[in-house]
């Protein structure tokens, strides 16, 4: 497989991985490192946090995908029931 070389100019380096982008898809600007989230992003994060749709904390090991899916569906249904009450 032939490796694509990035263009010489115009594309920024990734500050997190230290790699140069080969191409950029989309127009959204990446926030600078260490910058606080915008008010819109903060509002969205707060709304998602209040939704309560999350798994318990911890590391879970499963013998199969079916076991993992069963737990995920159980947690989802429990959170939906909590939200309705």
C-alpha cells in the first residue's frame, strides 16, 4: 500500500498527536488547547449530563457481545424509567 504524503502547505499539525493532517473534512474550527468551551457547548454538555443516560462507573469484562449488549440495554431502560418518574 502506497503511503500518501501530506500537502506541503495549508494544513495544520495536530497538537494532540503531533501529526500533520493529510486533509480536513468539514468547516468547524478546533478550539485552541486549554480554551474554555463556548457557551453553546457548555449548555449542550450540561443538558447531556442531566439526561442521566450513562453506565455505572468501572471496567466491565464480558464473555460475549450479547452479554455486553444485555447490560447496556438494562442500564438504558433503567435510566429511561428514572427519567419518567
